[in-house]
C-alpha cells in the first residue's frame, strides 16, 4: 500500500509540473481522436505498462485505446519484420530496434532510450542454494536461462563470457552461444531454456529451478518469493537500455499515427519516469550500476 501511495504522489507531482513546462506529448487540453494503437513490448515491461503506464496515459487521452502485446524482443521484432500490425515497439535491447531501423521500419525522429535495467542472479526464498552469483552458478542443481535471442539471455551470456566462465563465440556474437554450450562450460549444469524473461522469473519463483537470471524490474511484486543473489555489474553486461519508437504501419490512419507518436513521446515524460522508477527500472541512463537494489539474502 505504501508503494502504491508513493506512486500516486509521484504521478500527481509530475502531472502538476507538466502544467508549467512545454509538453512533448498531447495533454488534457488537446484530446486526440478516438482510435486504437497496438504496442509491442518486451515481456519484462508487462507489469509496469499494464498496471501504471497505460492507465496513466489513458487518464490524459481517454479516446486512445492501447492494446499491448508482450513477448521477447527478438520474437516481437520478427513479427514486425513479417508484417504484423504494430504502432509502437518498446524493446529490451538496442539490437532489435537497430535492425528495424536499418530496414526502414522505425518512424524517423520517434526513437528514444527510455530506461536502463540490471541483470540479477536470483533464487527462490528458502532454496538454501550455495550459489552467490555468476562465479559459482555451477553449484546449483538447475538454472532457468532465457535463449540467446532474448535480451536477458544475451546479456547473461555476455556477462558469463566477460567473467571468463563461458568461452566467447567464435564469430564474435555471444548471443549465439547455445544453452548446451553454457551448460557444458558450467560443469554440466542442468539448464531450463526459457522463451522469455517472464518464464525465467516464474520458473525460479515457483521453485522449478534453483537459480536464474532476470532483470531487477522482474522482481517487482515478487519480493517475498525471489531473492537477489547478485546484481551483475554493468561492466560485465554493458548497459541494458530499453529503446522505444513509433513503427511504420501502412494500415494506420491519421488518428492512429498521431496517437502512436503521442504515446511514444509520453514514455519520455516526467510522469512516465516516476512510474518506471517505482517499478525498479532506472531512468538515469548514466547510472553505473552501483546503486543498491532489491531484496538481498
């Protein structure tokens, strides 16, 4: 309850501040036409968007219906490339957005970096694990790990390579390191390969796997079930930047395009930043990863 009360205060303060500064998105005085937009977003954004970001935007623009679709960023990118109807893409990594931009599928001038995140090694409450972090993952009975095409899986592989625990990919693309290769490098550790980060969080929280790697934001709402064993430093993973942009949608009419551009801009607003911060994302994109986060053992 205290967290929700704090969030409401932050949102109210941000909205009040916007009355005294130029808005980059349409405000209450400029209602948009009735329309619907489709937002493709990384699975790790499911909770924050559904619970707070979309409702906050709807307060400003009640005529705009937002229909979200969540999955791994790689899966969503492929769907966009194959012609799926999408107005805004909110990726958990730069790679997927870069590829869409190179193919001319991102609307010019609408791409922004929204948040940073941090990869964490987690276990379930009461697991009794001997694992303390990346360095001794091999001591676990089992691990949940996202596929390398999934951003959290890619970042985990980058960290394991940087820490000298897994050999670098021969072609220089560590996301291509297979789950089997990770298992072999970690002394035959049993690994449950997951399709997205939500599946990893669920597998560990339910006790199906002893440890796993998720984003810090994925522990929101699971503080009594997930314990963070290590906050993986950014110097091992690199920054975990989430970009968002309006996507070229040839089937969209003017009202839909205007709403898509408006929502993409709203994600950069002070209101949105206050929400993201309260859900354990980092809106200070210059952060070095030293901030204390999460429930510790």
